[in-house]
C-alpha cells in the first residue's frame, strides 16, 4: 500500500512540476503514471551507479554536478516515455530540482512513519 501511495505522490509531483516548469509536458494521465513509474525505476537502478561513477567530479564541484546528473536522468526518463517531453537541458535542470522538492514535501506530509510506541 505504501509503495502505491508513493507512486501516486510521485505522479502528483510530476504533474505539478509539469505545470510549473515551461518545457515539461505530459500528454495524459496514463502517460503521467507511466512516467512517474519510469522515473522511480531510473532513480532506483541507474541513479546510484551514475552517482558512483561521477563521484570524483561531484566532489570537485562541491555536489553541484549531482544536479546535472538528476537533470540527465529526468531527460532519460522523458526519452523512454513517449508523451512525456522535456524541451531542453534547462527545463530538465529546473524540473529535476522542482520535482525533488515537491516530491519530498508530499512524501513528508502523506507518508509519515508513525512511531508504534505513541498512538
């Protein structure tokens, strides 16, 4: 249940990001849900490997290169899902930042881990 809610929250975050960032488009609700799933899979399987490979340059840039990686992975997700489009690098760059912030806020509000010792 928690996984399904997380996926739906990520889809909502993507929807809001597409509304806020010019150059990010999602053509329909099914495409939105598929794109959220693909972004989740890319972040789960490809992102850790890319971050590990790019660790030296990330350290040299004081972590700023991680933003470029996130933009590239968002662009990869858009490339994999027809109907989910990103107009260019800057749309992907700012879209990745906004998507991350919105997703984090939504997860903090709706997926709070309740302490079982406190009712």
